[in-house]
């Protein structure tokens, strides 16, 4: 279930965060935000059907960009491998 917490960032990106996941990871996300980091987030199941390998490949290409952080939050059968 998603909260009504929807917000426009400075980059005009609308995002919705699940209430439970948001409260568990709020501190880390707020720290990244206060440090001016650009965060690409995925909140959901870590399953083969979600093609998260594509996101991991993109993260690998961006690994030298210290201002960009990729955050994956969720559970699933692929979590440990990813």
C-alpha cells in the first residue's frame, strides 16, 4: 500500500513511497538528499520478472559518478544475487 506521501523534488520528479519502506529507510534517503545526491530508487520485489539486472548494469556504468546513488529496497528471490 502506498502512502499519500507524494512530493515533487527540486528536479520535478513525482515519487510515491510505500509507508513501511519509507519509514525504515528514511534516514538514509534524507542523508543522501541533504548531501545533494541524485538518487535513483527502486522500491519493490527483487524478482527476475522486474529486470533489475538492467538497473545494476546502469549502476555499474555510473559507478565513477559520486553524486549518483542507486538504491534498491525490497525483498525477493533475486535479492541476494543482485
